[in-house]
């Protein structure tokens, strides 16, 4: 268990699945209800937007990656998700993160990942976050 992938406080009591995680973990219920894609995309957005301000940027970026990867794996389990690109872009514009033409105010990698989330594209968001690792390694 890690602070990113099934932290201990998510695995309290009750029956266990084969992987050792709690059978009734809240995210599993959300996915069973068909809300998993939206939930994962919203959590990834949350972690990316606040990452630079919490003092745990790397951990928050890793959490965003975890949610984006989970969103990718939900293709067969999504019940007509309600994630709407135009609503997301309008909200980000209202917060001053995008202009009215859906262009980013900040062109950094976190902002580009947020833009991919606004497009409903977890694959693209993860690809942008991979550039952070490449920059560190290079």
C-alpha cells in the first residue's frame, strides 16, 4: 500500500478482494454506479490544479496519474458518462485558467494536462505528465 495507490485509510475492515483491497472501497461503488469516469477525471483535475500550492506537488501529480490511468481502464464500465467538454472549458475560463477561446492562460505542463482533462482525454493528460518525468531525467 502507498499514499497514492490504495492508502491504508481506504482499506478499513470488511471482506477483501483477491488483490487484498477492501471489497467495499468507495471508488468501487462509484464505478459500479457508472460514475467512475467522471469521478476519476474530476479527481485528476483537482490534484493537478492544487499540486503547485500544497507542498506535495510530486505526490499530487502521482495521484492525478493514478486517477487518469483508472479512467482509461473504465471504457467497458462507463454508463454514458456526463463529462462535458464545453461545460468544463467554460468553468476553467470562469476561473481564469482558460480564455474564452479555450486557450490556456498558462502553457506549462500541468496546465496542458488540465486542458486534456477538459477535453475528456485521460490518455493525453497522462502523456503530458510523462513529459514531466522526461524533463527530470534529461
